[in-house]
């Protein structure tokens, strides 16, 4: 009976993955191609990019428990590295994309060292200050960042010398990178390493007493989160062709944080749902004019009021993952049922 149940669980997991891949890589492109509107391609790409941003913030805020109020700054660093590398040095997408992620992670490492011993609201204020500092640098370092005028990136997405010119091709590239990135964060957060990050959230002093290097873990989580934020920023730069400092101000950080909170702290599916809600709902309500902002605000207020743990909270998400990954969680050779090795 157990083997039969495990096989059934693996089949359901495989079918679910195929369904998600079919929606992202077949159904949505087919609908976009049928409608044939470039604006809808931009909305779909934007929703993918913000899904990655929300999931990357989920790692450090929802899972590690560090309230990060400057995530958009590292999103901006990635965007500026990719844009300036392309505009000033002719570095294309293949090299520029990982360079943006690594650059954002390097800056995160530098700013994390003096702040990771802070806790609670003090850490939040520190990240708020870091985010504003980076924003002001982007705004005022005119010789490098071009200041308020922004950076125009004439080169789009090219893969090993092959230029991606069609909107459908651009969507597929962005969707593939976002899907792989979210999968990597998902595997990381549902491993022994992810469990260690959750111990920081629940009681970092207890985790430290148990022998966990809490400061190192916080720095690593901050860097990993910033790396994927930098990847998202590079995707934004390559798909829009123009960036400016106003794209990465404090309001953008709050928007990303709202996606995480509304979706459910600690839940990666929840972060994706929150991102899709806050990107697609305002666009769907564009026809009603300025009143759409009131409607979105009411939706957010009601979701927090009636679903304080989020639209798809951590506990339902973990139960969902355990059911779908039944073989990986329960049939390990050593019979330990705590996560993946």
C-alpha cells in the first residue's frame, strides 16, 4: 500500500509540474500570440520579473525572518550593471545577466557585514537606509549612472550571438530564467539549509546556542536573495531597453514586500500569487481610471484582514510540497523525514 501511495504521489507531482510548465510555456504564449498586442507581452514579462523578485525577498524575509526594506535597491544594482555593461562596454546578455546577479550579491555582502548582528526593527531600519543610500547614488552619480536621465540600452537579448527579436522569443527567455531561478530558491528553502534559515526566524539566539552560525547564515541568505534580485533587474533592463533611478525607489521595495505579505510569509507559491495579484489586478482595472487604486487598496486590506497568514500561507505551502514531493521527503535511505539532503 505504501509503495502504491508513493507511486501515486510521484505521478501527481509529475502531472502538476507538467501542468504548470504547459501553462507558462504553452498556454500563455499561445494566448499572447493570438491577441497579438505588445503591451500584453510587456505585462506578462513584468509579472514574471516581479514573481522572481517576490520569491527572492521571500527567502530572506519570509524564511529567514529578516525584514528587508531595501530589496528594490539590489534590483536596481542588477539593472544598472546590465545596462551600463551593454551601453558602455558592449557586454551582451549572456555575460551581462550573471554579472548583474554577482554584482548585486557583492554589494549585498559589503553592506551585510555591519548590519547582520542587528535584529527586529533595527535591521529593517538599516536596510531602509541602505536602500535609500543606493537609490541616491543611482540618482546623483551622474558620471557613471547618467543620473535622472537614466540609461538607454540599445542591445536586447542575445544568446551566444543569436539576437532574440520577437516578443514571443523574449517571453520564453525570461520565463525560462525566472522558472529556473524560482526552482533553485524552492529547492534551497526546502532543504536542510532552508530549515536552518527558519530556525533563525523562530529564535536566532536558540539557533546560535545549538551551534548554528547565525551571522554567516544571515549574510548568505542576504547575498542569495540579492543575487536573484540582480538577475530580475537585468531582465528588466534587457526587456525594456531603458532604466532610471525612479524604477528602484523605496515605493518599489514596499510593493515587493506587499507581494510577499499578501501571498503569505514563508510560502514561495504565496509570493508568486501575491506578485501576480499586485501586477495583474491594477492592469485589469485600468479601464475604471484612478478608482482602480482604491479597489486594489480595498483588496489588499481585506486580504490582510481576513487572511492574515496570506492567500497561500507557509503551513499550507509546506503541506502541499510534502504531498507533491512525497518520495523525496519520506523515502530517503536513512528514513529521516525532515527534508532533502
